[in-house]
């Protein structure tokens, strides 16, 4: 995958959020509509193409945890707010690339996490669980060793304690289980087909209605991995 | 595993004769205890002690070396120091020995790199000669159906022969399981300590045991594995024929470190092992007792065709305890058909719950009513398996006797797992008799019984399609699951 090769040539250990999502999209995983904007002109264009409300994120290949650095602005509803947010964010970004990721805002209360890790014994393993800020606190997760089959994906989703979140609950529609299963299988494939990929974090994967969308993503590289 | 090596494994476990290199008269040496195990274990083949300074050991003529024994030797047990082992292995290769149990330690697991060198040296001798080796660094192995105790613990022979094969990475755990089994009145087909796995690892044992007619279920004790993918593939192939239940330790940090030095390998993360086991159709358990309990049920019960459970209890309490366990583990408390329920209502006064779970307490004085209820429920189409509980209470002393004929005749057409508990010496013989006739499988507590049934259901419910690990895109092929009951007499 080009986006991986480029990063490795540059000596980087991670893909940016935008690059990570390109990788995911190449494997059929639904991601947010988004564009990079390097200046106000590009910002206005991107925002109008994507449609308000939008989210702006400070963009840099070395940013792993954006919320902690005050680099996200959500629910931006018009151009005025967008420009203000752009200026605030780019002040805080420390490197030369003063770019901002302009992203559609996904509305959904249910946040899931999907990940990939490379186990020294078993190779690439896919993780699924409750996402968002509770991921590390609840650790309500399940694993399967890649390659995953459909029944593996379905089983692992039912295994987490909070699995009922996938049902039609509290007025929200049931999650599209097939779409979720496809995502889990695809993440496994990324691990099997790209030895340079060490870890993947899709958190949150938000259910917009019934449809899962990857809202944030991180791909960690290890050029010596196999 | 190459064909010759697999063939040789059959001779390893069923040898026509056994030599002991390092046999000894001295109780301070392991070679003494190995000889004791062989001679006292009921083995019918020839026992050949190899010891350059003895004429005979424990009544068997001793030889100076393997070469000085004129005929072929099937199995050699090696219990001499590590530095002599390469020479012994070369002798074995020259002599066409078919299997080796290498009890000696001091190879990969010690810190001295010389150990690892020796390990590699003997490994290549064994592989070139297609000789399967159990060990090194093991207590040995026992084949109960051949009266063959090739270990340094003669008391393993007190365990009765059965249908579960235990393959263990720890000697200590093997002794634990073995002696616990005696107390639980359970038997084994084989107990194998794979030790430091020279060229026989879990994968090779599973391949061999898949076709071992003495074994109906396999129990594994795992600390860390080197060849994870080949284990998973071997497990997927094996579970198509017979069930595997596995207990893995080393999830705690401390455990992990002990694992690394104990087996010289890198242990993987607990969650991932659990996942990998499930994907391979292996049933994971969380402690030693559960390993035995689940293996016992898997070896002695038919596979249920569904998860509809009937709980029949002589007293309400144990039945309740069981219901809780059942619900937690995906078992369904079945709804009886109208005719079954009507029959139960005839036999039980309306003093307690007559629907499932059934409290048979009100009929405590009437053993034939109890038998009638059991019979009706056995024949109910919504019921796939039965949990049968009875606590002894003087007035119901003949309850087991009254059910014996029916249970024997029924012969577990559907699994019957029981907790029939009395003070020692009262019902023991009757229950043991029923177990040995295959009429039911008994446990000391209602929860253990329910959990064992849950294990049975886990095996019944596993996905039928297992693709090879290297071919993620291959279309699924329907696999016929072979009912292990049909493989044995």
C-alpha cells in the first residue's frame, strides 16, 4: 500500500489519521468524508463540499491523541465558526504542516472500538469492543485470530458484556451486524496482507443509526515486523 | 508430521518391548523409579534394563548397552545425564528404535547455551531417524490400556484406565490431574508429559490422538506454545473427530515469567489464547477441576442435539443452583410438552414446582414416582439433556436402585449428568456402577454437573466449518462431524 510505503520511507512509525483512513477505505471500511485543508480557502471549499456540521482536527503524522492537545473542534455549523476554529487549531499545531482535517460530523451515541494487534505466537489478531472514552476503563473487548470468518466476527460481537448495544435499544435502530462483521474481517485482512502494519486502532467506530463509520483511526507501523 | 514418525508413535505407545537406559538399583536415581513403574504397572512386554554395571535389575536381565541386546527394541526410556544423551540417541537411530521417552533434563530450559546446543543435536538425530521423542525434561508417559507406565512415578498406575488422554506441559499438573482423577473415580487412556517438546509438540500429539481408538476426548494443559498456528490447525482437524478441552495458565504477569523459564518459550496473551482456542474448536476451561470435569463428560456422554435442558431434582435447592449455572452458559431450561407435563402432574402432588426445573421432593417417599418422572422427561422431544440430582435422605434410600434399571436401559440416548450424593458408602457403589455402565456421568456438586453439561453443549455447538489458516478466501467445505461414540466398540 502506497500510503504505508511512503510513511516508512520517511522514517515514520505511524500513519496520520487521514492516511490511516485511506488504508481502511482501500479495504472497504466505511470512513468519514474528510479532506485536508492547508489554508482558509481550502477550508471553505472542503466545508462546503462535505456539508455542515463539520469537525475540524489538527492534522499531523505524529499526533496520536488529539483531544488531549486541544486540537479538535466539533459541531461547527457555519463558515464563521469554521474559520475561527481553523485559526485556533493551527496556532497549536507545532510543525510546519499547518493543515487541518475537515471531517463530516457523525451523529451517533454508540461508540465501538475495532483494533488489530500482532501477537508473537498467533500473528495478527482483531479486537472488538465498547469504544470511546470507556475503552480503557471497561476493557469490554473480545479477540479473534486472523483470518476471520463471518461466524468468528458474529461470535466475537456477541461475546462482549455490552453486546446489547448492538440491538435496537432506546429508540435507536439495531446495528448493521453484517457491515460490522465485514469491517472486522477486513481489519484482519489488513494485518495478514501488510507485514509493516503493527497495530490498528479504530476508535471510535460510531453507529450512525445502524451504519458503522470509522470516525478516528490510527495505524502503527513496524517496518521490521512480520 | 511425516508418515514414518506417525507410524512410530504407535509403537512408542504400544511397544512390544521397552529398554531403560540408566536403569538403576539405587532408589536415589530416577532410573530406579522408572524400573519400578515399568515392572509394577502391569506391562506384559519385555523390560530391558541397560546398565553397564549390573547383571539384573528388579528381576530383569540387564545389558551393557542397547547394542548388546540382540533383538529389535521398540521403546527406549532415557534417564541418563544430558551429556550422554547424544550417544544414546545415535545408538537408538542405528538400532531402528521406534520411540523414545527422554526423561533427562538440562537442555533448552537451562540458562547454559550448551543445553540448547545439545537439544539441537539430539533433535536432528531423532528427526533424521523419524523417531518421536516424548520430552526432554518430563516425568514420562503412561498408556493405561497397555499397562505401560514409562514414568518415574509408579503410583500413576493406580489410576484406572479410561477414555480421556491428558497431554500436559507440566509434570506437576499431570501428577495433580492424575491423582485428583483417582479421588474422583475417573480414568485416563494416556497421560503424556510433553516436557520441552524435542520433536513431539501438542500438534503431533493431537494428530496421533485423533486416531487413537482408546481415546475419546483430549485434555490439554498449556503454558506456552512455540508453533501456535500448527497447534491450531491440528486442533481444528482433531475436533472434527473428538473433542479437545484445554487449560492454559500464565495470564498473570508472574505466571508469564514462570512460563518463560519453565518451558523456554514465549507465552502469549491470555485473551488471545482463549480466542484462538475457540476458533480452533477447543473448549477453554479456567481451572484444573474444570479440565477434568469437562473431559469426563466429553468422554462419556453423547453429544446433545440441542440446548434444551431438563433439571430433575430430588430437592429444590440443588435444582436452583443448577438453573443459575445453566442460564449463564447458554443452556435453555426446556418447556415440557403437554403430555410430559401431564404425566409429571399425575406423579407429583401440587406441593412444589412441577414445571422445569422439577422439584421431585414431594415424591420423596415414592421411588417409582421418581422413576416415572425421569422416564417421561427422557422421552420429551424438547429435552436434549438431563441434569438429575438427588441428595440422600434416609427415606429415599432406595431411589437410585429404583432408577437403575430404567437408566441402564435408556443408556444415555440423551446425555444424563447427575449429582447423586450420599454419605460415603451408601450410594457409592450403585452410582459407580451406573457410571461404569455408561448410564450417566456423576459429579459431587450440582454446579459442577451443570458446568460439565455446558461444556458438552459448547462442543456440540461449535462451528462446523474450519478453513485452513493459510487460505482465508477458500470457500467453506461442509465437514461431517464424526460422533466419537461410533468410533469405539
